[in-house]
C-alpha cells in the first residue's frame, strides 16, 4: 500500500430511537440531543413524536418505528398521569429486541420542567397535570413555544441540566437512554 493513502475506518454508531408522547416531549428531547450529542459521538439518536393519544397508542407507534429500522436501543417518554396498561400481547411485543424502555415522567413533562427550574412553591407530589401546564406556560414557555426545540435553550442551559441530573431521576433516565 502506498504511504500516502488515507485509510479511514468507519465506526458503527449505536442507533437509538426515543419517542416522546407528544410534541412538547419531542421538542425537549431534540433540544437535549442538540446540546449533548455531536456528530462525532458513537451514538445516533432518532427522536420521534408519538402524537399523543393513549400511552398504549404511543408504545404501539414506538414498536412500529422500531421494527422498521435496525435500532440498538428503544425508549418511550410518557406522562405518568394516565397509566400504561399493556395487555399480554403488547407486553410480549415490547420485550422483542431491542426491548421498549418506558420512561415515566410524573405527573407530566411540564412537572419535570418546573422541578428542573426549581419553580417557587412547586411540588410535583402535590401538583396536578393542569397545574403543571398552567404554571409552566404562565411563567416560562407558551403552548406554542413548548413545541419549538430552540425555545428551551433560554431556560435550560446545559450547566443547569448537568447540575440537576444527579438529583432528578427522570432526567437522568432520559440521559442514560440517550447514552449521554
């Protein structure tokens, strides 16, 4: 082989599918992907929207997306206020390789946001979904802004997310699913 030939070895990236329950989850996940995962990373993360509906519908859509491509890992981010009640067949399909990891956010994604931001007098244990949505939209991002990944940079700088990772289980679980 001539000495001047550039031989590049192509590395295989770990392919990860993460499906957010709705457009707010998708936008936030895309924001995290943008600030934490570079092109040079050993992972390729695909973020999709489950389009709302019941948790079962979102999981079924996740499995459909998973089965159409060769993903190494698969997760779905769901609000915990509506319980996921998979039947026997759905449970069996969820265990298919790669298994679908369920990440439950209690009570909802806006509750997670308010916890990260340490919103005054806020307790996720006592807050309803409606209270979380109202507080977040009134003080931080409107309903329209929540679906734009660029809106999150203003309120969630990387250093804030890094500092909260160890103390907020759901945030840490999302990062682990992304292999960050």
